[in-house]
C-alpha cells in the first residue's frame, strides 16, 4: 500500500510539473489577447487581381449549396477570375444538380469507406489536376456548403494574397447566432479565436490557425496533392504548413458566415470528432513541429536564399517560435489539466487518506504540500474524520472549476461587447443567458477530449437547414433584426 501511494504521488507531482511548466511557457499568449483588443494587420489595395479556384466539399447539402454559390456569383471581384468546384460527396439528393445549374463545376464521388472531408478534397484536387492543372489557379479557397460570403470577400482576401501572403484565413461570423445558446456559443467561440489569436499573430507576421473553412492558400501548397485526410484536416494542414516555414495570416475585413449546430446531440458528436482529430493531428504533426523548434532544415529561408544574414537569422528565429506556437495549438493541454485534476483531487486523495489512517500522516510528508497544510488536514481528520477532508478537497476542486466558469462568462461578455457591430441584434436577456451558458461549451470540449481518447470516431456530416441568403444579411453590418432560422 505504501509503495503504491508513493508511486501515485510521484505521478501526480510529474503531472503538476509538466502542466505548470507548459502553463508558464505559454504566458506569452497574454500578449496576443491584449494586442487583439486594439490592433490587427491591414492590407493595402491590391495592384493585381489574381485567379482563384473555390473548393467546396458537400454531402447532401441541397438546402444550402445554392445560397453559397449564389453569394460567390455576386462578388464584386471579376467573375472570370473565379471558378467554383464542388465535390458532391456520397450525395443522395440534388446537391450536384443545383451546383451545376448555378455555374459550378461539380464532380460526384461515391466512396462510403473514406468519408472524411479530407478525402473529398483530395478527390476534388486530383480531378482539377487532371482536367485543368494545379498551376491554372494562383490560389485556392476552401469553404463549407453552408457558408455565405459578403460581397467584397474575395476582393479583401486578394489584398492579402497580392501582398505576398501564401495562406490567409478570414473573419468567421455566424448566420444563426441567435437561434439558441448552442449556436451562440459556437459563434462566440469563433470570435474569441479571432480576438485572442488571429489578429495578433497576423500583425506579428506569425502563423495563426485555420479552422476548417474560409481560408485561401497558394497553389504551391498542393503541388503534390491534398494529403490531409484525418478527422480534422485543417489542423494537420496548419501544422504541416508551419513546419515548411509558411506564415498563416488573417484578414479582418474579409467576412463570411456559416451555420452552427443547435442540437446538443449533434454538437456533442462534432466536438468528439474535433477532439479525436485534435489527437490525430498531434500524433501526425507534433514530432515535426517539435523538431523544428530546434532544427529548421533550411525551411525558414526557402524563398529568400540570397537575403542578408540578419534577415535569415530573423526568419530562423521566427520559424522556431512559430513551430512552438503551433505545437501549443495542436497539443491538447485541456486533457492534461483534466487528467491532472482527476488524479490529484480524487484517486490519489482517496488512497492518501487511507494511508493517513495506517501511517499517522507521516506518509503524506513525501508529497508536495507544505507543513501548515498537512497540519491543518491532520487536525480536520482527527476531529471530523477523513470524510471531512475528502469533502474539503472536493469543495476546493469545485471552487477552482467555479472560478474557471466565471472567467469564461467574462470572456463571452467581452466578445459580445467588442464585436457588437458584427453580431446580429439579440435581446439583452438572451445575451445574458448566452453568456451564462457559454462556459458549458468549453466544458463539453474538455470532456470530449477524454471520450475521444478511448472512442472510435467516424466522420458524419453536420446537417444544415438554414435557408438564409446573402441578401438577408445587412451589407456591412450585423444580421437583420427580424432574422430567424428554422431547424
């Protein structure tokens, strides 16, 4: 018993040291949050209009695919420079027919054994290579079928591309923000990422992360095909790009909208899939990113071999930092923290309390608690029993969780205030409710990581039923006051 408890205490202490060390290492991200309040990178008007392909993977999206293609057709960018490609992936409805009627080039794919979005994009890219050639387009956009683009979206993204950026993500808004607390939580989540990550990383010429849709990349990144077929192909794409030395920029003026889940069952399924893909991305790209923190292999100066030595040195340092920064995105810190709390406050605590009774508290001195804490717990145990000690430690854990909960409420309040010009009109009482319930979204994410560790996860399409069109969205501002969706 005593040996077992010593081993468990060592495990607990190691988890503490690792988790705390990583936490201190990532304190620099406070700079991102502060910078994101005030600044973001701006791009000058483009000198040249570039030629783009738009890639859309769609599965049974007949309700929304037409509205997306229609919003693309209504862009203020020269239409002859934009080609829309849709892959109707294992569809049993009229997705392909509607896309073709609106002028999109549509390929149909039937492969029930390979069902992720990544496989659909891989199929689409190979067909473009065969029929047009990858180099026929300077850049490639990726959108989901439920997205809608503001009229100047491509024009704004072209400004970033013309400035030399190879990968650019954009402002992700929500077209059904006010449906319920679930869709609102998703909306706040995307906007929080913009404020806490995208704006600062782009301003500092680092690499932010793309999040599934609404991004543009240069054709050279898929010269060897689309090779990201995991459950979260976006994370793998990001990590691989950074490992190759690419920045990932952000354009705050390029705005698009997408539809969020409103059903808890669907939201849970999606979060578990994200978590599983998160773990897969860590396994696939984590070692490469870790390696590039120490050894860059020349990737930092791939495009500026004749640059001055000081510029090469700067690029080298920047790539090492970008690799560390992206690794902090890929690795599931929330899972480590959750595991740490479970071990620290429940399993180890219970065994230690048994040990106290057997060894008169002397055993506990091998732990990391100070003498006053040990004396206090000894007094409580002696006067009120070990059950009281367990209760106190459980309340302590609950208090820590409560503090975290209120921090997330404040985070939601911050987003609703600072992004108020972009968020649709929502009654005040609903905003209050959405702020109170927002922390549940993060809790679901943490527990989904734990479930994803042990569960086999298959990719399943998220149903989209909103009939909102780009005309239903007020130009240059939030959604119409009378807007609702039926799901």
